[in-house]
């Protein structure tokens, strides 16, 4: 077993502490490991995420899995997603023996708090990441969920933007003056419906509307004031497009088409 060699600084700060050497095993023999059927269902998205993290910064030796011997086989109590990621990447498996019982697997997993988007935002701001500071500035000015602002500033509302955000790769790639302009204009709708003006789907649709050269924001606000009951919450993007069309075309000679 290779012993961990402490630096002089580490020796100094731990000189009064008891050292407990726990054997960490390393192997490339994947067939000796088994998964509990009663453990959580393996999520491919989580395995993919772990594989990306390993490829970016491999700290596998510090993130060993926990196993126990049952009927002569090594069963994984904690770390099945890490194990699958290592196996698919053809990386060594690091493991220790655990006294955890099978019944304790769920309780142990449920006690582990996952980082929220707020946690990631705080972390990367403390790491002096510029684009995360830009996002924070927008959050202070506009009352939108962090997921909405990530999509708006990042130029896409695809789920991959949130993954990039968690990985520290978020970029406020959209023109900031355009984003300010959009959010400022959307605020005009609060007087008609607080629910609609805060809705991410409506914001997405309205960004598209503002790129239409035939569409005028002030005209639309005026038309809503004539038919405020038509400015209603929708569950689908196409319904929002139809709503905008219907309101905008009220008493108009020229008909606007949104899609």
C-alpha cells in the first residue's frame, strides 16, 4: 500500500492529531463489483456529468466508493455512478470497505445536500468569475429567477446552459444592452399581469417578438391597455405568440404574423 506522504506544512498543522490509515484499494477489474437492485436507479445524465468532471479534473483517488463483501462478491454501497463513469472511461476504481448496511444506503444518500444554483453562483463569485458577477448585477436589478437570467444572458434556455453554469463555464454572451432593453420593456407588462411578465416562456417569446421589424413595443403596450383581459398566462410558447398576435392586431389595418 502506498502511504500518503505529508508535506512539512501538513505535518505541522496535524502534529497533535491521531492518524487513521484507511486502506484505499485500486483496481481495473470491473467485473468483481456488483450493484444493489434496491439502490437508486442509475441516471445516465449523472454518469455523463461525472465523466466530464473526471476528464476536466481527475480527483478519482480522493472520491473512492464504498463497498462490502456479500456472498463473496463486492457490492457497492455508495458511488455506483462514479463506478460506472470510471468503467466507461477505462479508469481505475478506488474503493474502501464500509460497515454500511444495505438498509442505510437510502438514508445516507438522502442526507447529502446537493448544491443549488445559488450555491454555485456564490462559489464562482468568490472565485472572481466575471460572467457570474454580471449575472448577479442583473439579479439585483430585475426580479427574475436565476434560471431565467442564465438562459437570457447565455443566449439559450436549453438545459445545457445550467450544466455549464454549474461547471463554472457560464458566459454572458448576449449583448448586455439588448438584455437590459428587453427586461426594461417587459417590466411595462407588470401592471397588466404580474404572473405573465415574470413567466420565462413569455420572456422567451417576447425576445423573439422584439426582433420582428414590424413589431413595436409601445404599440403593443397600448393595445393591451385596450384589451387587458386578453393578456393572459399560457402554458405553451405558441399560445403566447397567438396571444400577442390577437392583441397587437386589434383594430389594425396591417396584420402582424408572429409565426
